[in-house]
C-alpha cells in the first residue's frame, strides 16, 4: 500500500511538473487580445464585473463574460461586439438530500461546469474572477490558468467565508473550511484587486496577499435625471405601482395634461414641472440578505409617520426599495403589515436602464448594508453619489472611506437616529434651503473620478503586463 501511495504521489508530482513546464511554454500577457471575466453568479446582478468587461472591450480585448443567466445585463454589455456572454448551465439536481450532501454536490457540479466552460472559450491572456463567490471558482480558474498559460486576477469584493458565517456562525466546520480554502487558493493568483484600503491592508497583513485598491466608481450613466426623463419614468412606473400614480387630491389638471405623483406635463407646450405638494422620494437598494436589516428602516418610518402633522412641516413619503434576494418575502410581509397614512412603500425590480434614472430622480437615498467582513463598501452608495443623491447610511468599520458624515450624507447606528435624520433633512421640503440640498451641492462640486478613468489608471496596467 505504501508503495502504491508513493507511486501515486510521484505520478501526481510528474503531472504537475509537466503542467508547469507547459505553462511556461504557452504565450502570456496581452498578446492574445482575449480576456475572460468570470462570476459564479447572476451576470446581471454583478455591476462591477460588467464594468470590468466594458472597460476591457473598449480597449480592444475580446471578452468572454462567464456566469449564470438571470437578470438582464446593461444594454451596453448586450450591444458591445467585443463582449460574448457565456452562460453557465443552471443545474438544480443537487437540491435533494441532507444539507451537507447538497453543498458537496453543488461544489462538484459547479466545478465541472466551470472547468468545461473555461476550456471551451477562446484562449484568454488574463482571467478576471469575482470573489465571492470563490468556492469552487478560485481553484477551478487557477487550474484553467495553469493549463492554458493565462494570468489569474482576483477581484476581492468581500470574503466568502464571512458571508457564510452570517448563516452558520464563525465556528461552523464549513465556515472554517471555506476560510482555509480562500486563503490557500487566493495566494495562488497572479494579481489581486480589492475594493477598499482597509481590505488591502487586511489581505497583506493576515493573508499574505498583495492587492491594489480599485474603489467602486459610478459608470457614466449614473447622473442626475433631467426633469422630462423623470416624468417619463414616473408615468411608466405608475402603470404598475400605485405610489407613482397621481393622487386624486392633488392639484387640478387641465384636459390632456399628464400627471404623476411627483410631476406634471403640459401636453401643449411639453413643459414638465414638479408638483408643489409632491411627496419626497426616498430610495434604497438591496440584495435582501442577512447583512441588511430593513427592520431599521421600517421602525424609522414608523417614527417619521408619527411626527407628520406635529407642526413639523414634513412631507409625505414614497419609499422605493429595489432588488431581489432570499429575504424579500420576509420583509414584504412586514411591509404589508404596516398601516401608514402618509408613507407608501413599493418594492419593484427595475430594468437595468431604469435604475440609474430612478436614483437620479430621488430626493434621498438610504443604505442599510453592513459588511460581513467590515472591509467592503456598498456599491449602491457609489451609484447614488454618481447621481448626486445624498445618502443616510448605517455605520460599519470602513464606511468613512466613502460616506463623509455631514458632507455628502449622514451616518446612523439605529432606527431612532435614522428617523431623526429623515425628519431633519426633509423638514420644509421641497425648499432649496437645508442640509439635504447642501449635501447635493457638495456632491455636484466634488471631483468625482468615474469608473473608466479610475480603471485605466489602476487595473489596465495589469492587463498590459506580460
């Protein structure tokens, strides 16, 4: 038996040596003109990786954008001739039996699918992988890069094991295995990108991984929405969502004119104006996961509701919460149980092109993202700032790298503090005075580097190197 084991290890060692020699003999660097951007998740719900794909395509790379179908990606992705979307097949056969069996089966099936798919695509000079999810994608893409002589770049958005710990706890065996796996295979990449300076430091100190920081930046289509486009959006959404429809008690409307809950368009002249007594539009975006506690917002709205009519001159609210995720049904039940008179809540899923328009039309954003690691930043706030939308965000470790308290928004720690901020910001709405418009002016005058400029300076050199 010992001889057989020795022979087996010798054979494995020889095979690995041959693979390494083959890798050295294969072309590397940017000579191939092809790259792969890989997400072991829904491509349409991976905006940062969509931006990576677009940035590569604009610089002449032929990009294989690999991941699962689901949400429609942005039109810029779909209509770019240099980007080919390569879908991984959805397979639910592993969803039977005990949980541990399901998890093992899922990892095996995904490993085979991803490995086979990555061998079929055009030979990439570089593979850019999103982590998390990194199990099993880091190990699989590393093996593919070994076989094909490609450079592996990991874009660390967070740590996968910390997300698992939200459900299972820090000491669960699966969480410990995931942490060991992430550290081991994360070190095998050629280059690493991360989303905050705090994560860069943590990767270097605790993981022995050197990374460069590429902050999330808004794409060019995140900007303030012109009033005419706001009106068209509100009229469109009003067909499906009551809070966007004109209220019966609103100002009288001339024959033929159009009115939403917020705007009015005079058909004869085409002029669009805000309604004088319009509600304030509050927007939040979520993945409906454990790291976002929406009961904080609901409790704050309850306190806000109680304050309306107490000589505070607070406006009614339309609260729009966008997104998909596992806890949406749970929170939808809580929302349905509320009995607001002055607040309307709706939870639409928007088309990719409508989401920036909504942010650019809103009066205030709310972010309830609490990083599972304390080291990543909410991209939704980046997008809101791109639209010059002030934000109230829940506090966590490195939030200060993005939200500057009392400059471009406010930071809160609980529902009571959030309620106080909502009342302070929306008092006397919609007059131009007050903190809300001060924050908006600060965002307008801030020197915001857009995604493509930041990517050119930070990431493109990795693809230019051999």
